[in-house]
C-alpha cells in the first residue's frame, strides 16, 4: 500500500543503529552472558564466598539449556560453554576471563566439586531468549535472586566507556604494551580528527 517512505530519512543524522549492537564483556558463549552478569552482581552485592554457598540454581530458556545446561567441562572449549562450570568458577574467582578456562583451573578439584554438587541448572518456560534467573542460597538459609533479562553489554544495558576500556586493557595484557593501549584509547577517542589510521594499526599489532 505504498510503504512508509518517511522511514528512509527518519532519525537521519541523529539516530545511529550501530549503537544497538551488543558487546560481549566476557569470553564465553553469548547466550550465557546474562548468567555471568547475574553471578558477578550477586557476588559483589552480597559478598558471596563459595564456602558459604549451599546451592546455586540457574534457570534458562529451553534453547539455552539444551546447549549449555548439562555440558561437561573436561576441556577448554567445553568449559567455555558449560553452565555448571561457568557458574562455579565465576563464584570462586569473581572473574570471567581466559584464566578461568585454563586447563589447570578446569582441573581444580574444589571448583569441579562445586559445579557437580551445588550448581543446579534447569530449563524454565518463563525464561525467554538469553535471559536468566540466578538464585543463590547460603548455608545460613538466605536466598539471593537476580532476574536478568539481558546481559551487561546488550544494547538494552550497554557498557560504559570505562568498561570497554577495562576490557581492552584486560585483553591486551601480555599481548601489546600499556603504552600502545594508551595510544589506542586516545586515538579512538578522537577518531574524527585522525587523517591516517596507520598509527592506530601499528598500535594494535602484537609485540614482536
């Protein structure tokens, strides 16, 4: 019926669709990022320690549960996708980076036992998409709940500039120098004034 030609120029120059992308904050499957967000939020808010936790219950949509809910974690690739292992190691380390998926960390007996004995993952029809509900019950009988509709880094809960810079520094550690990271940050911060990107490309190259 003629369409909506006004949509061609709607928001032109003022609305930027690139702002609607999602950025993963942690090196794990995109569909488990909401769980990591919830776990870190609960651990920080309530100062949760593994020794004080009786049980962790993670509710996922059926699709996410089928992919990640019961996956073993006997190697790095599977551990990056395994909901029981991710839950256990995030609560132990209050972090989720490549160190948490090193073979020596995967082999840690305390993390392994926590994942097997205290983490319960289930599919819940009330949970949609990549949302998650995480419940942590302490040995004192107190239950803390985080109902997380989207992960940190989703367009609906975007990363701050500080969080993006922190991720860059974490990812760059041991790969490029801190001075190079500083150049990257300053260059991208004034990208509209850069007349040649060679300096930026030099800065992002790994150290020889």
